[in-house]
């Protein structure tokens, strides 16, 4: 297994060095449509955040920014496609904590290297998760859920966007800290995972606030807590999992923009500048915050530091939990 130190070294190299062959003139960039790959189906948290940014980026650049959903295999299919794209600045991808910080430790073999194959542009948003249950489940707090699950080992099913995603990792951490056993039902993205929770086919889920807010407001899903260290701006009345019964628990996701390695540095710098500017727009901030997402928009170096910390954190968690996907 690659160490976090070595992984960080490669990430830092990607930020500071671009192959000479990629240093083509870019004064006319962009002069055609851009593709923004989302490695998950439409309707999920990653997709929603991407479309908001893509719309603004299209206006800024005066070129169409096409959102290309390529869901499946916990984001692996779409991420591989982005990794192998021509590094000319016309292909971006919205990665998340699963595709770029968790999969590297979870999978023994990946068709892409989340570190070597990508240049990080900026971290777009932080995404706390809801711990949600279907209204038919007779629990109204984290403590009640833990007691209910302990009395029924492996009888409660939970849905995720796929093995190794933020939803799965949040659930694994919950089981480990609470001493309960749940049954994992993976889907091909957050949207179908939430859809089956809404239908009552599974009992609970850890899903992003961004993709489940409307269902919570409609009373179709019952939130028990948020997984962040602090309470959600959008739902300040909802306790954190840590406050509600598992002290020290924290598991959040994030969205981050990446481009294939070899993309000219001046294009990467332009993309960073424009996307950070978009994330500071009042209407964008309000839209994200109203749905529980926290806009970030940081520098490449700051994003690298986040990647370094998360790769190390989840490498340790995967090792301790024994979770592995062949």
C-alpha cells in the first residue's frame, strides 16, 4: 500500500511541475465547448454542485460547459475517463473524497491513479452528510438507532453510492464506533441510493445534505443527525452524530475540481481563478449554503493539503476496518 507521505509527494509534484510538451500557447483558451465529467448519475450531490458551477463558468467563458454524467463503480468509470482525456484544458472533472482520497486505499487495483493522473484545481465545497432513516423505522435519535441495531445484528440495510464512497465510509465508521452491524447495499450513485431509501427498500443511509434536503423538508425522510464536527448552517437545530451519542465521530465529503495531468499550468491557474470567483458569488454561496453545502474555493496548495490529510486518514480507517474491494 502506498504511504500517505509518498502520495503527497506526487500530488505536490503535479501542482508544481507540468511536462514541457504541455506548455502550448493558450491565449485563445477557451475557444470551444468544455466537458465537465461527473462520475456519478444525475441528481446526486456531486452532480448538483457541478451543474451550478458549470452554468456560471459557461457565462464567464462565453462557451458551453457540458456536464457529462458517467456513473458506475463508485465513480471509477467516470474518473478513469477523465484521467485518460486529452490534457488540453477542455476536460474537467468533479471528483470527491471517494474518487480521490478513499479509492486509493480501498481498491487493490484501479484503472486510474487518483494522484498521478490528475492535477487538483480547487476544492469546491464541503458536504456534511445526514444520518437518515425511512419514516417507517421506529427510531427518532442516534441513541435509539444504535439500540435498535444492536438488538437486530445485520438486519438493518443501508444504501450507499457504491463501495468506498463517502456514504459507505461514514457508515463503516459509525458501525465501528457504535459497535453495531448493518448490511451494506451499494448502488451506482447517490441518487439511486436515496431513491431506494425513499421507497423503503432500505432502512437508513448516510447521504449528503445537498442531495436530500428537499426530501427532508417534505417529511419523506427523517434526519437524525449530521456527520460534520459542527452543526449544519442549513439545519442548526439538528445535532451532530458526535453530540447525539458518538463523541468524536466526524465524516464529511467534499467536491473538488480536477484536470488530467499535463494540462498547461496557465490554464489550470485560469480555471482556479474563475471557479474560486464563482464560488464567492453571493447567489452561488446562498444556493449552496441553503442546501447544507459549504462553499470553499481554495488554492491548489491548500487543496493538496486537504488531499494529503484525507488520504492518510482513510488509509488508516480502511486498514483498521478491514474493508477492501478487489
